[in-house]
């Protein structure tokens, strides 16, 4: 066993040394940091302004290189599906009722609990704002979607797991996620350039997908067990 | 209106979203039908695109209409040249076979399995067709993410999730290293399209050290997918535990797409005639052929055995790329299609065993397959085809590759016979033991029991399961007769020449067809028979000749090889890093 | 000195790999993998950086200003999502390995060979 | 001024990345990871990439560390039940 470990560390040492040298060689052939050589970037900025999208990153993501974003959104769907398959209760396992877990994090300070509830609508609003202004200012469907997906789980911070489970009907989120993704497939391939619509579709999809993934992790951490 | 190329990507994704959203309410038969319908539609679409590409030349589609002006664009092209389209078509056909296999029997969680298969199909098609480096990375990741889930699909089996995790860590790291290479290329050239990057490098006077290191990094990501030694460790862990229909796709095409991506990058970015790169690829390809074959023979878990045989065969494909000639690539194409059919059929056979006996341990199964005539047939013919039985695609591919090899590549012939003998022999050994009950009962501990993939053990001849296997086997054996040699060669020439001109400047792409060397010559047939003879000899020795002194003396070597494949993710990553350094050194020095 | 930014990416990549190889906990492995990935964010954004330029958002600056490369930012954004989702998948697999094998130590996991 | 900020942000990021890798206990690692996510966010802002910085802050400082914590909790819960 020790011989194996030794071999592993030797390989690592040799590999790291070699990689460091080779990577440095490659990097020294790059233009210096902060330079002015960005032909593709300059073209993308011009194209974005011609199309009237002030946030050029949004333009690249949802218009010029919409196929990349399509792949990215589908990876998200795949990982939500993956969470459903990989984290399902299998064989001997069974799920507790959510009601048995009234208290989430062992001891929630009262102050935290009091701030948790009002924070929820505020966070949702912020998320919607970020989605809606994606073509103008930094942000967009993805960033807003993550905020929305996390917002729901603020309820857990307040210690109210049953409440969280109630407002998180999994099938509904699945339908929302896949419908939004389907809309985005059509947008990305057939109607590239609909930046606002794309932002909304991606926002819904990302929000739902992250809720689904987190829901599965919460189930594993709190509810699923092997009966004695 | 979307072009057929875009539709071929949109259809599976849309169908997948329908199944993912509505799957929990749909009856099983509808789920099966939707998935099959979408896959057949993709097959038809890609068939039409292939016909167009072969007849009129490469079809280039700029997604969102961002066509190039003056040779530059800000969009992403889909490039349907004959080779890329044919590969996507292989993906679609194998998916049809896999869905047929899982029709009715396969245990399902909502409609997740079918959704994942459709996502996998779309991701592989997009990966084959894209003409953009970063987009290739994205779809590489999509196909990997789906593949991890499919590998761990039977989450109640320890081996499944362990294999899935090893697969996931190694492949993701590889993808990030590829992306590092892509970032370096972007820094150098300021472009992301295969064609645009290549043009910039040519304009700058050809590749220098920095470009070569970046190229090597991009390629190592793809070589990990292609399971070249020493990046191959994940493959057996994943293939041995993935559900049978998934293995058909993994072994038949996903791994080979890695080789395709290396070839695509090699020709578009570096220009395709680099002595150092050829050497690096040849070293890795040759080692892979040999080690894969040896590891294959050492297995008793049948799916793991088939997995290592895939490693060995991919080695030959890598060597075809190393030869850097159109006729070698044409050989690679024949080999790839032949292998996809034969290996798919063998995995179907292994699946039939698993679902009837709940084990695929060769020793446990000894003699128990006597009444399975069809499955037995699959294994016998499959083993012979892997060994290079004429007129199989693998025979023709190997003959063409050897024909294209220059002087000094004598080792390719030797390794070719060895790899054929070892991989074919291992499968024939399984056939002898399991279906003929041959030989003594081998000593050693009992194999591990596995859960079947179906709700109940399947009948003796589950026709719906075996039919795709028979069709695949027939396809793999007859490919040399069914495909037009000159057209394949023309496809290879289109692949190796004029890519940037076609994509960026709309120049016509049809290459001259040219002629393949005469196929049915005595020497070609002798080469095929040499492989088959070697396989028969290996199988006979393995079953009846357990006391052969050389094999016994080499036992420490075998056990060391087993120890090397430790299932330890840290080991795999350490080998990955060392392999990258070696490959890069070979490319730049 | 101008190249130091790129070298930081190399350092982070190697640090992540070091963590994976020497790890005794599969969750730690997955986190180290995500660290290795973050090297690609750094490299991409450094490659697209332009001295003295502003963010590529034109809502409050007038067209014609020098901005940094938006393409690398779009790529990095995609990369961030990919990273998060892959991390989620691998964590799910790690949880199941722990439950089925009863350990998260790679050294204690049985080989899959045989 | 911008130069100094950049150097500081790069140095901080390199330091935090190393710290994440060297923290062997997963729960503590999740916390350090959250800090690393924050330092990446700061770096991205100095690199004039506010879009990426927002995504990184949402994902890297909240989402991923939360998932890590939950995964560790699931593993511990299981091991408590069944013994090692």
C-alpha cells in the first residue's frame, strides 16, 4: 500500500514539475497581460452595438454565441435530472415526513429567524430585477436565476423546513424548468437575438433547476434514512 | 426556417425536454415511442444531410445567421462534412439500437433514462458537428455530465456510483485542461473557431512552442475521452457498471468521438502534417493497443473485458490519426464503424447474460449459456470480427491503415496482430467457457453478484433485446461491402483539406474521390486470417493451457497490472498529469 | 511581470490537482476539482483583459470607449455554470459512494478490477 | 492604483485557492471555499467583469458551499446510523 502511495506521489511530483515548465513556456508566448490584441472581442462589441444590446456579454451569450448557452442550460437540466436519479431513495431507504424536521440548522438564533422571513420577498425581487435588466446592465437570466433559486432556501435558515417543503412542489418546478429550457432551445437556434426573452427563459430555468438540485440534497441530508 | 443540421440538434433536445417535464404522467409506452420517434427523426435528418454532403460537399450553417464577412464572423458554425455527419449518424443509429434494447424491459425512474439518452444523442451530434473550439468544450461537458449520470444510474449499486465518480473526476479535469488549452489558443490567435484559429496560426508563420503546448493541452482532454493509455483508467470502471444500452453508446461512439476531436483539432489548428505530433500520437496509440489488449485478456468480468478491448481498438484509431494521411483516415472510418457494430452487439450479448443470470462473471457463468443459441452466436461472431475476420469493417480498416504506413512502421503490423489476437481471443475464451462449457472450472474466489437491469429476470431469448445486437453485428461485419470505398476516401480527403476555405470563405469542398488500394488481395486476406488465428490460439491456450510455463512465470506482471488499475481516483489523476506532460513533451521537442 | 497573472492560473490548477491526488476524502476531492476549474476562469479573464479599459456594458458609457473583451466573459460565465453543475453531480455521486461503501476515503475503497 | 488592486486581488486569490486545497476537513473547507468564491468575485470586478463576478458570487460563495455542507451532512447522518 505504501509503495502505491509512493508511486502516486512520485508521479505527482514529476507531473507537476513538468506541467509547470510547459505551462510557463506556453504562457511566455502569449501577448502580455492587459494588451490590446482582441480581434474577436472587438467584433463582438461592434455586433452587439449594431443590434442595440448595451450589455455586450449578454449579446455574446444570447445572440452571437447562443449555441454555447444552449449547451450550458442543458447541462443544468442534466444535472437536475442527475440529482433526481442519483439522490433518490433506493432499496431499503425510506423518507421521513418533512414535519418531523421543524428545526433546520440545529440552533437558529431568533434574530436570524426574524430576518429570514422578510428577506425572502426582498431577495425574490432582487432576483427578478437582475433577470429583467440583463440586456442593459450586468446580470441576466443566469445570475438572477441563481438568486431566485437560493431565495427559497432562506426559509430553511429560518428553521422552517416544512414551510420550505410546502412551497417547493417538485413536479411544478420540473415542468417550469423543462418548459423554460424547451423555449430556450427554440430561441437559441431559431430566434437568436431575443435577448430579453432569452434572459427570462434562462432565469426561470436556472432558478427551477437549482431549486430541484438543492431539494434533493436537502432530502438526503435531512429525510432519507435506512430504517433500523 | 431551420436547416436540417440545426434540426438534428434541436429535435432530440426538445423531445428530451418534453419527456423530462411530462414523464411522470406519461405511460411507459408513450415515453418509449417519443424517444424512439425523435431518434428516428434525427437518423433521417442526418441521413439527408450526409447525402447532401457526399453529393454536393460540406454543409456549413452559421447558428443565428452570423455568416462571415471577409472571412471573419462572430458566430458559431456547424460544419457537416461527410465524416462529421457520418459520425453523428452512427450516434443516432446506435441510439436506436440502445432504445430498442431497453424497450419495455428496462427499469425506469420516471422518464429520466429516456431523457438522458436523448440529451446524450443531441450532445454527441452537436459535438461532432460544431466548428468552434469553445462550443466543442461545452458539448463535451454536456455529453460528459449525461454520461456520469447514466453510469451511476443504478445508484443502489456501490460499483456504479464508484465507477461514475472516478469517471466524473477524471473526465471533468480533462475537460478543464482542454479549456486551458483553448484559452491559450484564444490568447494567441484571438479566435475560437477551428478554421479561424488555424488561419491565424498559418498567417503567423506556423505553430511555435506556445501553440504546440496549447494544442497538446486541448488534445489531452479529448484523449482522456478516447481512453488512450495512460488516460484510460476511468473507462473500464465506467463501462463495467453502466447499464447495457448505455455501454453500447459509450464503447461504440462516445470514446471514438475523442479521437475524432483530436483529428479535427490536429488538421484545422496545426495543419495535420507535423512530425512531432505524429510521433506523439503513434507512441500513445501503440501503447494503448498493446496494454488494452493485455488488460482485456486478464479480465473475468465480461463487461470489463469488453471495455478493455475498446481501449485496445481505440489505440489503432489514434494510430490512424498519427499516420496523417487520407487513406489511413478512411481506414479509421471503416474500423470505427465496424467496431461500433461489433462492440455494440457484444455488449447486448453481455446484457442478455446479466439480465438472465444476474452476473457477468465468466467463471460463475461457465457452461450456463449452453441453451442461449443466439447470444452464443453473437459472442462467437463478435470475437472473430474483433480479431479482424474478413469482410468486417475492422479487417478492412486495419488493412488500410497498414497499407498507409510508411517504412519504419513495421511495429504497427506486429501490434495489429497482437491486439487482434488478445481482444478477439478474450471474447472467444468467454464464448468457449460460457456457451460451450469448455475447460476446467478455474480456481479463485466467487464473482460478485449484480442486480439485473430489468424488473424480472428475462426469458431465454428476449428477442426485443437481441434483435438490435444481431442487426449491429451484421452491420459491423458487412460494412466493407455496404459502404463505397471511394466515397469514404473522398470523405477523408474533404476532412483533411480545405476546411478553413469552406467554412470561412464558402469555397467548394468536394475533394477528388481517388482510389482505394485493391482490397481483396491475398496479402490482405492473410492479414485478416493471421489475426483470427492468433485469437483462436489465445483463446485455446487460455481455456485449456493453464499450465503453460510462460504465462505462469509472468504472474507477478499480471498482478502488478491489476494493482495499477486501483480504482483510486488520486492514482488516475496522477497518471493523467504525467501523461499530459509526456504527450506535450513529445509534441514540442 | 506582465505574465504573472497567467502563472497564477497555473498555480491554482496545480494546487487543485495536488489536492485531488493527496486527498483522503471524496468530498474534498470534488471541492479540489472545482478549485482546479477556477484556474480556467482566471486564465480566460486575464487573456481578455485590457489595461485601462472598462467593463463591456454600454448603458452608462458612450460607444467608442475602450472595453475589455466580452467574449471571454461570456465564456467564463458558461464555465461557472458548468462548474457548479458538475460539482453538484459529483457531490451526489460521492454521497452515494459513502452510503454504499461506508467510507469516503479513496485509500479505503476497494478496487473495481475483478 | 488599478495596478496595485489587481496585484492584491491576484495574490489574495492564489492564497485562498491554496487554503481551500489545504483545508482537509470538508465542513471547514466549505467555509474557506465560500471565502475563495468571494475573493474570485473581487478579482473579477477588478478585471472589469461584473457579469461574471455576480454569477461567481451567487454560485461560488452560496450555492456550491451549501451543497458541500449538505453532502457532508448526508454522509454523516448515514454513518451515524450504520456505524463506520
